[in-house]
């Protein structure tokens, strides 16, 4: 199959108006071949088996088997369609991307956002097979920002700070809030790239320029921009590994 041939697509949503809107949006995208629609999760799984779509435009909040349940079932298939979640709620983003979703669109879905999602599916289709294997650690995060979800590559994150029930991801001069605990986030990050130096702080290793102490037993990590991050006593042994000790 040519890498730029239309993507066989199935729309799954329990709201007729939402299906109609997605049908219109799909008709405007030359790289989408809409092969069917389903109004519930069980029907979606039957159509996935019969039609073998390459992409799902999948709602999450549906009665019976919801979109997350459909995505979990799809994970077990030999030929997995790409999943683009289309939902009115942003709180499912972490779960969605744990299931290797390609994109996460907030309703009402905008034409340009659908086009970008399709481009990502095409990009993954072009990737050599060895690049498609799932990493043990998260390669990207999707965070709500205004009326859309923003993709942040893990390698672009400078540091992470806990703010109550949220994590603030610092990316250059910008920052974004992600609803997740720091323990869960630490588990998802590659320890070869990130290190936790405080109960509320995770730093990207190559952003640490040096370690310093004040002579009273308090250590700080000095970042490449000269910002100082206090190292918690519990995390001193991890910090010492930065110096090969």
C-alpha cells in the first residue's frame, strides 16, 4: 500500500450529530476513505473485524463498551488501526496515550486538527518497521491547552514540578499542566534521560550543569540556565550517580 493512499477510516460515536459532523470533516480530507460508522463499542468491534480499517475516529464516553474499552480490545489485534480519540473531555488523555493513541481531539473537532491527526497517521505509516516498536517509556505527552490538546515530546521537557494534583511541564520558556501524580509520571519517564531530585521535582539529566552545596549539607542542582533546584535528602544518592559515585 502506498504511504500516501487514503486511510480506511471507521467513525465510532453514540451521538448522531457527532457522527454527521465527522462524516462532513472526513469528506473534506482527501487522505481519508470513510468505510463505515458505528454508534456503540460492540458494533465498532464487529466492524473492525469485518472492514479492517486503518484508523478509528473514536469517541470515549459511550454507553456499554466505551472508547477506552474498544481501544484495549484493539491492542490485542495483529493489525491494529491507528486510534484518534474524539471527545468532549480532556481528563482521559493520560489513559488514551497509555493505549498508544495517535492523537486526541477535543470536540467540536476542527478541520485543521483532524488534518494534523491524519498527517501523523501517514507519518507513522511511512516509518520503517523497526521504528514502530513501542518503547517501554513514554516518548510524548498530550496536555490540554485552551481548546485543544498539545503534543509535547518527552525529550523537549526541561523539568517537571508538582503543583498539587497537577504536574507542570517546563518546555523552554513555556509550561503546561498535566493531571497526573509525580510518581506515575516518574514511572513513565526514561531514567536514562530524567532524574528525580526532590519529592516534587524531576529534571532532565542533560539540563544539569553542576551540583553545589552550601556547606551545611544542603545540595542544589544548578541547571544550564543557572536556576538552582534544591535536592531532597532522600534523593541525594540518585544525585551522586550524576557524578559517577
